[in-house]
């Protein structure tokens, strides 16, 4: 018997969605093993997780709140990966976006909310975008690998933020806590519902997903991004300005991650600190991959990952099983998606050894 | 030489890739102590034949026999391991060395069990003995990355000899060498042959084949075109064998050249080797097809890059309709009526995962024809694609089919539809029919000649001389980055072009006088 791999002609939409769902399920199945080791019952644990994520209005709003930055960082990764620009730096871009929001929105400008909020958002978008444009320029000029640059810049940025919130930006009223001055009220994103933490950032994320979806399908820019991502040589031959297109992608990608940072500062915390993001930038990579780089899929994948995190927190409180289970589920679902994408490209055939003539 | 025993015998080897027959019933014998040259143009089937011999490909018919202990034995097809064991050593055009290891480590690599200690001394002694016998001098302890190309090649040859090769195959070994290094290699090869090795030397360069080989086997279009002993071979006869006789496919009426539409004036281009040009002048006239002949890698890609708008001259002037082109901008050229067919149509011509409609619109996607205010006009794109599919007989599922699902011939028809439907005034057809079957070839030729008759200026770049003779009104030959005018195609013959391709442009003048 031999195993033969045949390239698939075309994987249908159903198969693509199926692989993503299967990846999530397989990850949950695999995580049952450590749950058993921790002395819990996987069924109970997952039941509690679902309850913790969707069981009440409060729980669901927390899941949506958690999903908000993930939608934006997920879109940031999805749009970049589509152009084969490997942005691993959404985490840093998120912080820089948040930093820009604080710089502009903590008293430097005094505008009514209708102007202040867009200003803060634009500042965060441009700052985050610049953080991705720089590595892209370095890549184009010197051939340096953007994976390495963007990844390492994350650590540079987080150290910069730590320095700033301990120093120049430190809030004198924070009683010694390393956190920045607060945003003025006009710069804060309104809550969606009273008494819940959900904020308008969610709407921004959903609109961004819709805009990206339209851009990819309907606009010349989306056409060019697809061409550059799928076959750079043919795109260049056809006259598509490859470098300029990549820079546009970089700006959009970094900008979306920057918006995620704006949302966390202006919608949730109100100030900047170096623990603003529990790895939203990195989780965005998983979200984008789970979504198969589709903008609409990103929203759904972000909800899944957010639910896992929020549900695991709640489950952990009830059972004593570590909430690190959530990281395990998310990491394993990425691995499963990567394995699954192999089956999207190839059809596996088992056959008896053929006689070579 | 033929009185020594046969080391290797290929019998009636046939290999097909889809519609293309790369090797068609080829037989050859290699004797002990003989250097056999395998000569042919690009695409003649040389490399395919050697890949079958070495077990990289499985032949459709025929077999490979190697001298073993009990006389000639048939090699199992498709097994490089068996070929190695039988004493066949291959030096590929692109080296297969681990750059971060020493020369000696590379030579030993794969010959010893995973856990082996204390064998280095024995291995070194064996390699040094081979070096002494062959003259393949090289520092065994330097990292391969620090060696010159010529030294790396020596390591490759040593690698084969270390495995007790009886037959050594060298695929275009001089392509990467300087003339001095090549001469050194020839000395080594003669010594190796004198010591009893059989050598197969693959090349498309006439001169070196005459210099080093005992016997020459000429391949053309996958078939054996001739076999001769080097000592009595005539240069001209071999050139004729290599390029073959005319097989007209399309009837070409006499041209009526008009004004110059595109011109290169004393253009030089600095770039990667094989792309550099020095002092090239070329004029493309309305209603005339110029055929560009040359051995691949002599500057064709540089000329193609200029006309395609992917490069601008380093010095000299490029003119389109008399105006200087100073910016590399494919879109501007396309908008000004330049049609470009890329050399590698699958790689540069289409985005495989995008649809036929997308690929037809791709060059002009920003123009008003296909977009408005930055939004795609899907309807216009689909209509254009539907018309193209019908008009150019592109066989596909429809405008939305992915381009990667199309066959090579249909991809070329797609590109023809993309570039010719605009009624271009200047056309670059780079290897327009490479890999296409005869029917598709004739169709492409017909379209190109129709465009010429409409008044377009055409440059055809091809490695297929038959094709150039079918299409071209005038010939230019590129060699080592320089362009030589060969004049009108009437009165030219293959042999002359073949010699000019080999850099013997003075012979043409002699014969003309």
C-alpha cells in the first residue's frame, strides 16, 4: 500500500468552512486530555465554558467585548496574509495605536465627541499603520524578513510603553500604578448598552470587516492585493505596482491593529498600561487563519476565540482547572487549521503498489 | 574507442509529458574511456534523457542497461539509488551541495551509516588518491560556501568518483564556468577518460563539444538527429543537425515594412547575467516581424524586459513612436498600444488562482474600461472575457474559471486575447509557442502574422529556429549581450544562424562575400 497525494483542483467553500469548524472541534477534543489530567470532567468543563461565554446577557456581552479587539487584529492579519505580507506585529501595532489615542485624546485637543472620537481613531490607525509600513519598507529596500522585524518590534514597543507609563505619560493620580493619564470624556467610545462593557469598538470592527470584504471583492485595490498576493511576478508583469500595493496593505493592516488598541483604551480601560492586551495581536493570527483569511469569517472566528477565553475564565473559577486551557485550545486550533489546510490542497489516496513497467 | 567494452547502453528510450514527446526512441552506447557529447538546443530532450538514466524520471518505453559483474544488466526505472549503486554519477547544472559543510563532509555525505566514527581518515585517503589520479585539486577542509563555482564543481565530481562511478554525467558543466575553468575541466575529463571512466557531456555549445568529446550525439526535438565521431566532424554539419530543416506551418506573405515604431539605440542594460546588454540597437517597423535568435541566456530576457516595461536602459535610448521611454511602467506601455507575451506564461502571464476574466482584465484594470471610481466593473470584465473565450477559442469552464485549470495552450490563447484584442501597434512575442502542441502553435502563428498584416511591429523571441523561419521577415541574433543583424530571412539558412548564435558572426560575412 502506498499513500499518494493529489493536488485538488478546487476546494469548495463548504470544505473550507468544514475544515475550520473541524479544527476547532478537534482542538477541543485534544484539550479534553489535559482536562482529565487536571481531574476534571471534560463535558462538565466544556459545559461551564459555554455557559460562561454565552450563558447570560452579561456573559455574552463579555464575549463580544473580548471579540472586539480580536476582530480588528484578525482583520489586520487576514488582509496582510492575503498579500503574503507576514505581519506578526499586530500586538505592537495595537499598543502604538493605543499610545496615539492617549497622546491625542488626553487633553491635547478639546473637541466635541463627534469630532474627538474620529480624531482619536484616525490617530490610532495611522500610528499602527506606520508601525507596519516601516518593516515593509525595510523589507522592500533591504530584503529583510518582515516576520522577524514585526515580531521583534512587539518587544520594542512593549518596553517603550512601559517606559512611557512609568515616566512621561504617568498619571500623577494613579497612586503609583504604572498607567498613563486618562482619556478625556469626549474621546471615550460610548457603551453599546447600559451597565455592560461592550462599546462602539464592536461596531467599528464589524464595519471594518464589511468594508474589507467589499474592498477585496469589488475594488481595484482589492483586485491588485489579490494579484500581488497570489503571484507577484505576474502582477508585476501586468503593471500592478507591487511595492506600492504592499505599502497600502501594510498601512491597512497595521492601522486595523492600531484601531484595536484605540478600542481597548477608549472603549474599555480609559488609560494606557503595559498590560492593555493579553496577546490580542498574537491571537489575531489564529483568528485570521481559522477564518481562512476571509473578512466575514474573521468575525466568527474572533467570536469563537473570545468565547474560549471568556468561557475558560469562568470555568476555571468554578472547577479550579487552570484557565491556561484557553491558550491551549486556541493554539491547538491553529495547529489543526494548518494540518487541515493540507487537506484543502491535496486529496489523499491510498492505493496498492502499482507495478512499474 | 569503440573497441573498449560498453559501459552503458540506453535502448529505445521514449518519454512523453502530456502531448509533448520529450524523448522519442533514443538509443545510445557509451564505451569505457569515452567522452560522449550530447548536443542539442534547449528543449531538444538532453536533460530529460539524463534524468531518465539517473532515475529521476520513469521512461514510458525502453530501458537502461549498465555493465555489472555479469555483463549488461537492466536498471530498475525511477530509482536514483539503483543508478548510484550501478556506478552512475551525475553532476547537475545546479549543484547539490550542503554549503555549510566542508568539501570532504559533502563527499562523504550519504555514503556512511548514521553512526560512524573514525572513518574520516580512510575517506580522506580515498579522496586524496582520486585527486592525485584525476588532477581535481581542491581544498577538502574549506566550507563549500567559501569555494568558487569551479571548485564546487570539482567537489561534485569527486563526490561521484568517491562512490566509484563508472559513468559520469555532466549536465551543461561549463554554463557556470569561466573559459579558463572550462579548459581546466576538459583536462580533468580527458584524464578521467584515459583512466577508464565513461563520460557523458551535455552541452549546447558547439565549440567545447568539438574540443573535448570523442563522439557526438545530436538531439533535436526529442529525437536522435545524428551521431558522429568528433575527429571527422564538420562544424557546419553539426550545426545543421542541431537546428534541423524547415517545416513550414504557416504561409507568410512578403512584408511591407513601414515606419519605425519601436527602437533601441545603442542600449546597454546592466543586470543579472543573461540579462545584460551592451550597445544594442534594434528597430521594429510597422508591418514587419523581426525574429530574435540566440542561445538562451545571452540577453534575450534583457530585451524582453525593456519592451515589457520592466526595465529601462542603463545607457542609450529606447523610443516608442519616436518618443523616449524613460520610466519602467508596463501600464503606460500597454495604454500606448504595446502587447507583451511573457516568456514564462504560467509564471509571469497569469495569476493562477484568479479567474479567466480577472486575468484578461489585469493589465488594464485601472482603465475606464474595467473600473469606475476605484470599483471594478465586473460586468464589463465578464463581457470582455466571454468575447475573448469565443473569439480566441479559449477552452475553459467560463469567465469565472480559475486560470490555473487551463492547459498551457489555452493560457497562451488567453494572453493572446488579452493583448491582441486591443489592436496593438507593437508586439513582443517571447517564446510564443514553447510547450504548445502543433495545432496551438499554428493558431498562435496565424494570430501573430495577422497582427503584422494589420500593421503592427512584431518582435518574436524564440529558441525554436523553425518557428523564427516561419514568422520572421528579418533576423537578429543575440550573443553575449550583443545584437547582430542577420538581415532579411530570405537568403538566410539555419546553419548561418546557428553559427551566429554560437558567436561566430564573422563567418556570416565570409560566406556572404
